[in-house]
């Protein structure tokens, strides 16, 4: 019997070598729909990459022009499958909320947010220990936003993170540093959405204007990476609509559209398509971030942070996004980021 | 106001971490409801379409539809009042329908039926419940079931921060309720009650049962009911059921009927109507029983998806006399208007998509076969006017005049357009023009005359055009009356001329109209003049002008109380400290001037010259931009705006009077402490003059962090350091003033 141990041991070692390499960096996803439910594809992706934490959009906050106080928009409906994951609620706050909100009303807003999160958690007996705020704050709103964070911290005693946009990194003196435990660098949406020949989601030359500032940002950062795509619908040179979650191949097989270039289509005849309405002459531009660019982003981030970056969070978990990539894209990005 | 998401999409939008903010509306807070646009939808289109009158954002008039729980409150009360008899107090019905709890309605129903002896406290005085009539019992029986449906049918949007109250109970067992509703529906003989039970059961099926069941229940019974509001409310649930089954063809067909049949549900249909693919849309058109139904669909497409051009073409081909064209025309014209420059109102004719719309409107106008032909001629003329084709516009208006309807608003619209055309086409504003336009101008500009047509945009346009012509003709007084402009006040001769004009007795009717348009009042001019001469140290005249202004003014800027003591002089300027400090005497503009004059007189008489000169210098300092009494120069003339430059009348920064009196104080100062203080104050003045020249009046340097002035040593600092470093004041200055401290350590 003993003589067989050698080859067996070799075989076991071989098996171990074939196993997935353990990546140093944790990976996660944003979930950004109003009903929490995952299809088989999405569940598999999470299992395959051992994702245990999800960043789930709970609700938005807006202070609408006709309203007398900020209100939550479309609170999420959860199903019980969410209890399989650690959840970080993400609250998107429209910047105009802090333009109108009086300083005296900040505590009420913080209490309302805490209460609503608590109620959503209770609906599935969840416990959450961290919260993330997503707000494209400006110089004029930063004081109120930061005060809101402090207020929230004082009543919740929770860990708080905040999304950080690249321009907020570059102009940190003017934009301020939010009083949070850590940030999530949104490494996308860096260009103007104007339908020109650059990609508004990610464009290397635009990103280069910001990269050198990341290193000196005084918060520890996770990074959010874009795996979404969208279409820009343009009329008379103006972007008039964003086409979300749309499959572009359908334009290629429709006589109402002509292909202009690899990522542009033109409308020949007025028609409905995928729930959108198009007029003759409208142009549709497909924008997404190809695999090579995702790898480039992680290379750049590592280069500009001495590998001092936390987890990678992909935006967003949706099979319509992920099927546009080869199945091993997440692994490749992780390997590249190590 | 840049918008990149369509209105329909905005209504359903939740955020996207990807989209972020700032791109949906480039500038929020500046709510534009479209009412500045001249082509008045209220005049041409049916009021029931008012949510869809063109507005750059959302619905016209009210923004967002948030009436989901309250939309039918009024009509429910009215319907039941009709059923129960006209003597039924509305307040009782309102309470029972909208406020009473399910339990209290059950008690009331028991009481009315004789099963209970006592009414709930809140209802004890209700006349309705004491009658015990059959209809009352039927009403309460119905209401008790209806209240039970609120658990799934009401959104409770007023409790927006309350998650649980919004949440529809997924475990609600509707079987007992449905069975009771079915029973009442079957037994009901009264058509009013029967229809209401039909509605309740349909809604419960929609929320609690299969979509197919909701559809079948609606379709197998709908023929027996009148096509009233409740019918369309019921139909909307059947439409929703089709939508759940992804049968968009049928869902959209039903929504189009709901849209056309019920005004209250138009915004709901707008929200829900949503063809997915071209095949859905074509199939929905194919379902239409007649052209009128197709026209409704085309109108919805035109309005909801902003393709008015295509809709007008299609509807015109089906029925040129369709009233549904009217709304589309107003929207098409308003959209063109919106893209034009508000000041120039000019369209250069280079936009092909605009041109094709304009050509279509023109073609339809020429055919004279719509239900409001004058409207199409007016639209054509109005668009010609934007293209500076005034003769063609006049011809269109003549055509419109021949075909005017009896609608007052239509006549008013034509009157406004003709007036704009007359003014725009005139080579100059001479007596002939003035005479010609006077009656219409008096009518337009008189706010007391109620008008159906929009006047805001037209008024601005006309005033702007006249002001421009008068400026070109060097009739600046008329120009300033029609359009205020700061530049005018930089010359005192202009102000005097304007005062003479405003004071002129026996004005001609045209002059009277012009003078009424002037945005400010005589006292504003006097106050401004008083302020101006103060900075030239002419206190006598300042007092006399200010007194005149005060005598004319009621409560205005002239009577403002100055917040701090204007005779304070600090090492560091601190307005808040001065404003908070206790003050024995409060000054207003006039009393300050008189006190300053008092001090001036004392200086002339040689009384306590050092103290009076110091105090007077402080006051002259404080009434500038740098001092604690900025309110002194705040007046209506300063608040005016110029199209050439926003701040032609820049805040006063003249330090010369202050320097004069600090220098005088220095010349009579006896002690080193006094002298040191004078030198420091003079240094402050020197600093302010530097900033005035380098920063305030140099627009290139503003807001530029790269162009901050260097550290500078003022003359006063130098003298202090070299001659008075042994004084107490010097030590005080070093303690208080970091700038000075830095200088002394260099």
C-alpha cells in the first residue's frame, strides 16, 4: 500500500495546484434594482467568486421642487434570498437635496433614513453593520452632506462609507473629504454624456487626468468598477435619453435602423424598440467598458496607489451586463489587480 | 436648463449609481413651467389636456402627479351625495369616506340597520345615520367592504418615510372579501351600487387574484355599465392586468380608452401607456374600432413621446377637423419657442427638423379645414415673426382675423401677436407708431384687465424691443422706463432728466403709459443721489436729498436701520461683532448723515478736532463696502441689473473721505498712541484702495486662486514699526492683526 502514496500525494498536490488561486482582494457587487431577486446566472457568479457581501441600493433620497421635505424614492423590496449575504445598504442622495435642506432639518433626515433602513431590514430579519452614502456632492452642498454623515454616525454608531468620484479626489481641497471610515472610488462616469467619440463611462485619456491624485487621497479606498453598458439616444446632436439594460444586437437585425459604425446606429423610420421610441434621424450610441479597459483600470489603480486599494466592487450585478463579457472576466480582473 | 432624460422616463426614474446626479437637470431649483411661452395652450386646447400643455419639465401646472390616493375623493363624495339625496351633508360623507376607520363604519352600519344602539362618538351628530333609510344602509354596507380593500389598494404616500405602511401585505387572504363582494355584486339591483361593487371586485382581482380573472371579469360585464368615470377606473385595472401578462397591445388599447374617457385618469394613462416594440404599437392601432380611437392613440404618441410632427400628420390624414390636433399644435409651437433665445426671439431658419414642422403647420393653415383655422394661421404668422418675415406674418394674422372663433382667448392671442408684429416691423418708434400701438399697449400692460391669453413673454418681448429702438434713437428716458438698466445711473444728468420726466405735469397718454412702466420710484432716485453725494463729502446736499426721499417713501430701503455703530473703528473689520455689540443709539441713513454733518461742523469750529475727525473718518469708512454699515448704500438702484454688465454700479469702495479725516486726525494728534492709531487706520484705507483696484474692479482676478495679491507692506505699517513700536497700540495691533504681525517679523 505504502508504495502508492507517492503518486497519490503527487496527485493531491496537482489537484491543489489546479484549484482557484486565492485572490488577496475581496470582490463584491452593487445591486441596483428596486426588487431584490437574483436569477440563476447571477447566483452562480456570486458563488463562483465567493462573494459574501453585496452593496444593495435601499432607496434614493430626493428633495423634489414641489416637495416640502426630502423624501425616499422607490425603497427596495427584498426577498428572503438576501439573507444569504452580508448586506451594506447604499443610499443614493440627489445632490439637490442638500442645496435646499436647512441645516436645522439635517437631524430629522438622518433619523428618517436610519428608521427606514431599519424597517427594510426588519422585513427580512436582516442586520446591517455598515452603510454607504452615494452623493455627487459639490462645493455648495458639501457642508450639509458632511454634517448629515456626522449626524447619521452619532445616532447609528455604524461604520459609514461614501462613494467618491474622481473629480472629488482631484479637487479635494475644494470638495472636502467626507467624514467617513472609508471611501469607494467610482472609477467611471468620467466623461460628459454628450455622444461624442469618447466613452462617457470610461476613457483612458480622461482618467489619466485624475490618476496621479489618487495616491494622496487621505481615505482608504475600495474601487467600484463599471461592468454596465448603456445606449445614448441622440436627436439633433443632443443626448435626449439613456437606454439602460439594452441588447444592441437587436438594432442590427431591424430594418428601421442602419448601422453607422461598430457602436452607432441611426433610425430610418419612427418606431418603438425595447420600450423606447425612436424618431427618424435619431442616433444611438452604445457605450460599455471592454475587458481590456477593465484590466487597464486595475493596472492604473495599482500603479497609482502602490497596491493600497481595498476591495473591488463591480457595478452592477445584472446578468444583462455580465453576459457581455467572457465568463472569466472577473477572475482576470482580480488576477490583474493582485 | 439641460434635460437629457425624457419626461416619461423621469417619472419612473430611480437613481443609478452609474448615472449619478447632475445630468438629469443641469440646474435644479429654477422651475420653468413653460408659462413664459407665448402661444397659449389654454386658449386653443381643451382644459382637460392641461397636464400635457407644453412644460419643459414634467406636467404643466403641478409638476408631478402625486394624487394616487386622493384623485377620486371629490367625485366619490359627489357620486354618493347624488345617490343618497341632495340633502346629505357633504362634510358627513367626506368624513365617512375619507377618514372613518373600518371598525367605526362597521359600527355605523350596525346602528343604521338597527343591530347596534350606539353610534361611534365621532358620528353621533350625523344626520345621515339617524335616518335609517335603505339607501344609507346600502351605502354603509358597501363602505364597510370598501374600507377593507384599503389594505391593498391604498399607497399611503403621505407617510413616505414609513416603509411598513406602504407595503402591501403579500399574505392578505382576499377570498372572504371577494366572496362577499361577489355576493353583493350579484344581488345588487340598483345600477349605481352594482357598478361600484363591480369596480371593487375588479380591483381586488387585480391585486389579489390572477390577471386573467381580472380581465375576464371586466370583459364579461362591462357592456351593461355606463361609460362614466368609474367605468374607466375599472377598465384601468383590466389594462393593468393585460400589462402584467405582457399583452402590451391590449393594455395600451385599454389605456387609450381610459385616457380619452376620463380626465381624472389622463395622467395615469400617460404613466402606464408603454408600447414595447413596433409590433405592439401596430397591433394596438389595428384593434381600433374607428378613426377616432386611432386619433387618440396618435395623440398619445405625439404628446407622450414628443413626436408632435408625426402625430399631426397622422391625425390630419384621418380627420382634419379633430380637436385632438389643437393640443399637438400648441406643443409643437411652444417647443420651437423654447429653443429660441429669449432676448432676440430670432430663428435663423437653419434647423431642418424645425423647418419641417413649420412647413406642415403652414400647409394645414392654408387648407383651412381644421376645427380652429384661425389658430393655424396664428401659429404660422407667429413662426414667421420669429423669422423676421413680418409681412407674411401680417398676412397670416389677416387670414386668422377672418376665421376667428367666438373664444375670447383667441381674439386676445391675435391682438398680442399683431401688436408684437407692428412693433417688430416698425423701422423706428416715432409718434405715428406710438399712436398706433397705444390702445393695445394700454390693454396689454394693465394688470387689472383680466386676460385669458398669456402675457408675460409678450410683455418682455415688447418692452425689450421698444427699449432697444428708443436707445437707438437716443431717447434714453423712454428706453429706461421700458427696460431698467444700471448703466443709465452712472451719469447724474440722466437721473435729473428722468426725474423731470416723471415729474412732468400734463403728460401725453403715451408718456403716461411710459412713465407707469418705470420699474423704480422717484424716492429711489433721490435716495440714490443722496448716497452718491455722501461719498463726495457733500453732506448738505446728501441730507437734503435724503430728506426728500424719506418724505416720499413709505417703508423702503431709505428707512433701514443700520445694524452696527457706524462710528466704530476697529483694528480688524468685524461686521458681525459690531452688529452684535450693544448699541445705545441706532442710526438710519438720514440720522447718520445728520450726525456726520454735526461732527463736520464741530471740526470746522475747532471743537475736539481729533475725536470728531476720527469718528467722522470711521463713519466714512463704514459706509463703504469694507465697513459695518453697508446697508447705507443698499437701495433699489443698486439692485438693478444691466444686460451689459451685471454690476455696473459696483459697491462703493472710495476711501478718500475716510483718508481725509484720518489724516486730519493725525495732524492734530497729540500723543503717540493717537498717532499710532491714525497710521494704522490709514494703512487699512491703503489696503482697501489696493483691493479695490486690483481685485474688485479687475474682473480677471476674481475667483482666481492663482492670482491672489502678494503680501504687501502699507505705508502706515512702516511708520508704525519705525516710529511707534513703543506704544500700547502697537502691541495691541500685533496681537489682533496677523497681517501686521507677519509684517513686523519680516
